C-alpha cells in the first residue's frame, strides 16, 4: 500500500488539480461567465424613444397680497381752499365733493368820461369770484387730506389720497419662466395660504420696468409683456399682478401661490428635457443612427413643463435619441449600481450602468 497505492493516488490528485487549473485558465465555462452572481459592469449610453404625450404648461410662483395703491386727490384750480366737506379717515365714493376752491379772477379796468369836464377816470372793479369743486377720484377711504381752510393751492397740487378698498396679489416672474409663456395669459389661479379656496383672477398684468425708469424717479413703466400697467418702483425684474375679486376676503401681507396656465398640448411629440441642449424655441438632440452611433440633430421646440419638452419638428415618433446631453452632470446617485459585495459603482456624467 505504501509503495504503490498511496503514491498513485497522490499522482492522480495532483493531475486532477492541474487539469482543473488548465480548464479554468483557458477553457472557462460559458455558464460561469453568464452567472448573475459574477460582477459584470458595462457602461452604455441610455436612450429613449420619441413618443406622443401631453404637456400641461403651468407656471407657478409665490406671491404676496397687498392693498391697491392710493389714488391722489389733486387741485383743479389756482386759488384758496374755501370749504371742506370730508375729513381724513372718512369713506367717500367716486364723485363726492371733498372741498372747493375759491378762485378770484381779476377783471379789466373800466374807463369812464365825465360829461361836464371831459376827464377820463379809470376804475378797477372787484375780482370775479367762482368756486371750483374737487371730487373724490375713486371709492375708498380718504386716507389723507393736507389742506385747510384759506390755504392757497395751484392746479395739479396733490392735496390728499383715497385708499381704494381693493387688493391685488403680485409676484416676481423669472426670465426662464417667461420663456414658458408662449401665449399672453389674461388670468391666473390664486391660492391664499391658510385662506379661502383657490379662485380665478382676471386682468392679469405682466410688467417689466423700462430701462432708465428709476433714473426718472417714477419707478413705473409700461409693461413690455402686456403694454399696460405700471412697474413697481425700485425693482428691476418682471412682476405679475392680478386684482383680487371684491367678494374674496384677504388682508395685506398674506402669502399666496400664483398659477398661470401657459397652455396645454395633447397628442404631441415629447422628449425629456435632459435630452435636449436648449429649452426654448430651438434645441439640439443626439439622434441614434442604425449602426449605434449618434449625430447632432436640430429640433424646433414648443411647450416645456420643466420635465418634458414638446418637439414641433426635427424628429418623428419612435426615433431613438440619447437620454442625456453629452457632458451633462448626472444627479447624485443617478444610475449607480450596487455590486454583490455591497460597493457602489456610478457612471460618468451622461452615462448609465447595466
């Protein structure tokens, strides 16, 4: 046994080990290579097909409720204040007489000739006296009245303010959000924080102060987007404002959410915004060719909801494009793969792992 059997068994074991090593080194089993337990990473470009979809283009921005600007009460003639009919703090209606102005108009001198002597005498008649009425320019509260009886005023002097009982909600609109408003909106949905149910306000105004308006001291300007309305003094951005209906109870300073419906497109070609270089009017996508390579292809863009964008022309339904613009930075953890040993492998920007 020691002379023949054990040495032969030892040789057989060594030979089996040698054969196994040769097989593992040069003839790996295909089943083992495809074993899902084996970590096999592959970096590929994620692709998405162009498909039909619906885009609802709602622009939402924070806003604040404020009382409408007071309307000035201005003198309509040069003279002295004669009689005041309302005191500051009183409620007035448009057209109510607040005070009147005594206007004295100097008359021309009168010449008279004495028939006996022929002497000519010149006399100055008393001035003609009239009273001009100053009316309330709007409904509201006479929040200020700066004139007293006997005070001299000139035409156009601001002598008081009427605070209207109306409120507006306003918010700032960024340039990027303006791109999403392909049509001029006329209304918006307003949700008051901890207030009544959302309601619709009409007469929406989008106002951009004109260049140099602040230098003139007016702070206002014609809205470039709408052609109406005045800008808020001291601001350089575009402002959205909307009148709150009289039946809605609000208070100055309340926070609100303004939702502007920029339109809705149904059954149109849509792609992810991550696949397009550019987000308004025109863009570029990376079109997948039959051989797997890609080429840049210009496209015309429509509505954009922040996640998907409408493709007006340049692509057809079913076309494959890269899901990410080359060089775009992937978000944290995007496309990462966890290996069997618990470690994590993350792709390069614009790539994914399978």
